C-alpha cells in the first residue's frame, strides 16, 4: 500500500510542489507580475492536465508540446526582464521567434502532437541553459555586492539551470526510448520528476527571498 | 523481471553527470560571489579605518602644532616682546648715546620677533607637510628638539626623497611625531638620531635614542596601546614598523615603506 502511494507521489512530483509554490507565492507581493509565477502556473496547468488524462488512460502528449512552447515563452520573458539590455532583449525576442518556427516545423515534419517532442524540448533546454549560464557569467564578471543567498533571481535562475541542464539528455532521448518501448522507461520519467522537484526547491528559496535588486 | 537496458543506463549516467556538473557550476558561482563580498567588506573596512586614522592624525598634528605655538608664544615671542617694551620704557631722550644703543637693540629684537613670527606662521598651515615635504617637516621637528637644549638630535637623509602619497605622508609624519613624543617623555635620552634611507623600492626611516629602553614584549602585553597604535597605523599605509629596545640600551624604531 505504502509502495503504491510512493509511486503515485513520484508521478505527481511535477504537480504537488507547484501547488505549494503557488500557495507560498500568494503571500509574496513582490512576485506579482513575475514571469516565474506565470511559468509555475503554466507548468501546473499542463502537468496536472497531463496527469489526469494519464489516469483516465487518454492520450496526453500534445499537452507536452504546448507546455514546452508556453514555458519557453514565460522563461524567455523572465530573462528578457532580467538582462534588460537592448541588444540582449532583441536577441531573446529573435530567438523566441525562431524557436516558434522550429516548434511548428517540428510538429509538421518530425514529431507530431501524438508523440513526445524531444526535439523542441532539447532546443528549449539548450537555449534556456545558455541564458542561465550567461546570467552566471555576468555575476562572475561583475560580482554583485548584495548577498546572492537573498537574491530571488539567483535562485530562480539556479532552478531553471538545474532542471533544463540535468533533464537535457532525458528530453533528447525520451521520444526514441518511447518508440522503442524500452523496459523500465518509467524510471527515466520519475528521475525527470525528481529533477523537477529540485527546480521547485530552488524556486521555493527564491520566492522566500525579498525582491532582489540583482540584475 | 525487467532489467535496465543499456540505453536507459546511458541516459541515467549522463543525467547524473549533468547533475554533478550543474551542482559544481552553482556552487562555484555562489562561493565566488561570497568570497567577493567578503573581500569587498574587508576592503571597505580598511578604507574606513584608513580615513579614520588620517582624520585622527590630522587632528593630532593640529593639537601638537597648537601646543608648539603656545609654547613659542609664551617662552620666546612673549620674552622678546617684553624686552622690547622694557627697552622702549627705559629710553631717556636726554642721554642720546644710550638711547641710540637701546633703539639699535630694540631694532634687533624686533627683527628677531618678526623672524620668529614668520617661522611660526609657517607651522600654522594645515597643508604644511604637503607643501614643505615629509623630509623638511621631520627636519623641523629635529630642530625643535635641539632648541629645547635637553637633547642632541641629528637628522640624516641618504638618497633622494621619493614621492609619497599625501595621505600616507601625513600618517608617517604623525607616527614620527608620536615616536619623538614618547622619546621626550619616557626615554630619559640625551641623543636622538633619525636616518632616512631611500633605495629603489624601499623607504626606510630609523629613529634611535640612547635612553633607558624597555622590554618590548612586556610593554606590548601590558600598557602598550600606544605602540600597538603605531604598528597598526603603519600597517594601514602598507608599511612595517619594527621596535627594538633593551632595558638600559636605548630604543630603535624603524619604518619600512615599500615604494
């Protein structure tokens, strides 16, 4: 019985922490209008829907396509706001347009909405890792006098960096693995959920921080 | 019983590897920033201490100058002015020869008075050290020691005086003043020597007296706050202050400032 509950809990690791985050974020006025909050809402909506459809035995992979696209938009807007320089803002906007084109081309040409979208998840992860690393690079080149442990943006970036970097290979191979019906494939997705939990923990720390002045 | 296939193993292994890499990156950024903040905090503290020491040194130099002026007014200028007054009061116009002699004498005294007032006014300027330079300021201190008649003080400069930052000069000068004060008050010395030697990358200032000396270690442990203060001030300008003293054999204090 406990084993079943634990397995169920692992399946919902991409949903329950998000609910907790939303509840905590509700009390933090500084987060109002933050794109991280939109990202959490998007993730919660799509992950919960996907889990419910899965419980019902219905197909849900098209939700992962949409999740990938909207999450990418939300995080692009987060970095758009974070970097706040004309050149980088233009670059982020251009990358978002190119990504949208890749997204639709991928559905049309390689991965339909009925299969897992490894390509677009892979591209999105790669771009978001680059943004996160650029943020770290800026911190390295221009160290900030403020305490990073109290900077919400640092923790949000750390969450994004951890999740998208560690899950990168899972995203990239998941379509192939599902096609081959590899045994114990569920372990991979459970590991993904665990990595998602790590991101949520970083987000949780970030939400607890006061509004940061670190750019 | 299902087994984990090679492909899944690779995925898991690479994912764990990525986990390690990301953890390393996050820790690196975090601790690099922490170290930077610590360094910045220390630098700021040092700057504050430097500014405070500079302010304190300026204040103490002013105090010392005022004391010197007060002494000069009382012991020297006041005396000369009194003599002038006596001369003028005792002039008898009936005795032409004596009157002429007294007027000549009064003229000399007035000239001396003007000269002394001029030299005193030089020591009044707050930026005196930056104007006349550290070497000249120290030389003047030595002259004043000699003037007291209680000491035979000598000053020697070997090499060319380097350009030292104005704030550092003030702190250095104040250290020298404080050492002289200690020698005058506590050493019971009769000879005080000061030697400045300048090499390519080192400014060295050595002060030596033939006084009663003291046990440095004991003094530092006990009531040696003044000595600690000298060392701390020297370290603020990146100089090293060294005290050598033996009871009965005088004291030697050196300040080495890298250029």
